[in-house]
């Protein structure tokens, strides 16, 4: 069961990394540091959007309209961090078997 705990923590870390990469990349695109006409940038951006937009869409349904400010990534990061805390506080359950 210890390996299940470690796998869950690893998956949460990977999702955390993808969200941070998506946020940073969106800033770089908006400030015109990165150009979506470059094929590699466009492929990475499209891949991150395909991975994260379904989760963001569910979160956006519950958030109020904030104009141009999108808080869905922040809520997702807080949710992932909360899951990590819950898993860490209940790690003894994973190690007891």
C-alpha cells in the first residue's frame, strides 16, 4: 500500500507541474515572449490545453465571472495541495497494510 501512496503523490506532483507550466506559458504568450506560430510552442500549448481545459471548465462553472481574470488554475492548485495534505495526514493508513 505504500507504493499506492507514493504513486498518488507522484501523480499530484505531475498535475501540479502541468498547471504551473500552463500558467507560465500563458503569461509568456500574452506578453509576446512566445509566439504560437512556432510549431513547437503551438504543440505544447495545444497539448496543455487539451489536458487541463476539461478540469478548468468544471471549476469555472462554480466561479463567478471575473472579467478577464481566470482563477480556475489557482483553484485547481489549491485543490491539489489540499489533496496532498489529506493524503499526507492519512499516510499511516497506507503504511499499515
